[in-house]
């Protein structure tokens, strides 16, 4: 099932929240209604990191629809959100098809839906939304998908916030001679078709998304939101490094020995408590004038 992805999403949640652009989130929040429930659509929710990050930053009350193709990841969302809420003094209760999170200044109804987000994007998902959002998604989708997304947001008049799109940059300390070669192979691999409308936009996703939203009449702002992860985040770094190696071998099956040698050297730096990594991401916000 999705055990490996669920663990990856758990490991990256703190690094994601540390990296995300709070100013962009606030600029979007300032454009949302305060006199009626804010209706939010979160695309490819996974286990709910984007919900937990944004819930306390948006006006309340809120009504979220969270969609993902993975029933297993959506099942974990309740558990992870309950633990998060308990640590902040919020109450969580199950409701039909989701959960409700309540606190002294927070009232949030969360509905989940298992859905494949391949094209065409259903108009019904977007109708009446004030905000369409996603995190760690855009690099998986195609240009055609981004064009369709911008069109749906335009029709519904929704603002948009897309966090943590991988932008093709990464660097390690201490460096290894093959770091750049492996990164180049990863970036080629990123363009493979992920089932979201064709070959993925990959590292250029945030730029392509910006062009699509500008073409649809939106004002756009973006911000670099790089991970900077140190020796303390050993498990996250390990998964990132192993993921790089796996993608590199898939891209160059004939270079398995060289990739394995690179992996061994990188993991030795990690085991020695020496390894640091930066990974380039971008957040993108978009809104229509007058909102
Ligand atoms: C990198 S994860 C990001 C999850 C979450 N947004 C976060 O930031 O933790 C990508 C998510 O996209 C979902 N996904 C991939 N392809 C999909 C598709 N065709 N339809 C719906 N969800 C999809 C995966 O199940 C996964 O939850």
C-alpha cells in the first residue's frame, strides 16, 4: 500500500512547515472571506500536512474538501490531525465523511474524498471554493493539468496557494563529485508521466504554473521555500538520498555501480553526522484582482 509514502510524508512535515512561506500564506488569507465559512479545496492531500499548516492561518470558520487517490493516506489523516490538534488544545470529533476541529478561535469542518485527479478536472470540485491549494504536488502534474487548474480556479473565482514545488536545485555538504550528475538524472526522471495529464512539469512546475495563472488573469507571487536539513534530520536525509539514487538508476540502468558508489559515500557522511542538504522548492500564490 502506501506505507513508504506515508512515512516519507511524516518525515518531511516539519521540514516542509519550516520552509514554507508564511508571508504568502498570509497574503492569500487576507483575501478570503471573514463573514462566512471559507471554502477550501486541497488537492492530493496525502495525510493532511497542508491542512494542518494552513488551518490556523486562515480565517475561521472553514470548510475543507480534501481529495487524494489514496484511501490509505486519507485514513491516516484523522490520526495525524488528532495528534496535532491535541498538542495545541483543539478538539477533534469524527463527522460524516471526515472530521471537525474546534478550538476557542477555530472551527474547521473537514471532508475527505478518494478521487483520481487525472484530467479532466471535475468542475464540481471547484464550484464555490474561495481557495484552491496543494502542497508538494505541482512537480508531478503536466502543463495541460496546470492549464486546466488555472481555468477551474478562474471560473470559480478562487485564490490559489501551491506550496513546496521541487524546483530542480539541491546541494550537499560535504560535497561529492557525483552530486551534480545524480541531481541531473533525478531532474530528468521528474519529467516522467505521473498520470496527471501527461509528462510532468517536474522542476519547472512553479514557473509553468505561474505562466498558466498569469494567462488566466491572476496576479501571482512566489517565494523560494528551500529545505535546509542537517545531521539531526538523519531519517529524512536518508530517504531523500536513497530516493535520488533510485531515480538515478531508473534513468541510467547501465550506471548502477557508479550510483551505488555515490550512495555509499553519501550515507557514510550521514552516518558520520556530517551531512547537510538543501533542496530547492517554491511556493506560489495567485489571486484575481478585486479579491
Ligand atoms: C508528495 S505527496 C504530497 C502529499 C501532501 N500534499 C503533503 O504535502 O504532504 C503527493 C500526493 O499526490 C497524490 N496523488 C498522486 N497522483 C494522484 C492522482 N492521480 N490523483 C489524486 N492524488 C494523487 C498521492 O497519493 C500523494 O498523496
